[in-house]
């Protein structure tokens, strides 16, 4: 699949946020769960940086990813693929971009807090499970936390 990666702009945030919600819903979560996640999956102007990008196939937004530098680490955030494009190699392309972007910031590893349904993807990318982290949306829910050496 041919995609172009572009830095996100303020005007892109509503479309990217909608993609994040569609991607999360792909896993079959009910309406109450999705409503609880909406705030966390809505991107805001303060989320814009040189490290938030999206992927387009022609004029169609198909994926997004963000790298948040934090000293020797970088956090991989908002890696979401529009459901019709899942399983077509886009996740790997976005993950590879994130690794390169993190290296440019001087980070030695990516830290990833993942949806449990995405754990096998991160394992396939070479990330190692390092523990759990509390969900920012669902009280009491724990999420797998991975690290990926750069």
C-alpha cells in the first residue's frame, strides 16, 4: 500500500481523533467503554509537535502515530490504523517511523502502553513486555507496557 507520512496540523486533529476512535472500536468495545475513552483519544492543539504524523493513501487518512520525547526514553503514543487498512503493513511502517523519530531525539528506547489487543503486534515488532500501566480512561484497568530498544 502506498502511503505518504505528513506532520499533523491543527486542522487535522478532528479527523485524526475520529480515526483513533474508529481504530479503538475495531476491537469490539461497547459504547460505554468507547465513551470512557473518548477524552483520551481526542487530540488537542497541545498534542501537536514535529513528532505527531499521519498517513494518507491518496486523500484518505489511514493511520497516525506520535512520539513523545522524554530524556533517554520516548513514548510511542496514538499508533492507530483505520480498520479497513489493518493488516496491510501500515502499522509496521508507522512503528518504523516512530523508532527513527525517537532516535533523532536522542532516545535509547521507546516505551509503549498498549491496548491488550495490540500486544501481539508490539511483540512482533520486537518490543519486550516490561509490566503494566494504569489505563488513563478506565479505572482499575491495567494495560501492558512494552519497551523497544532503539
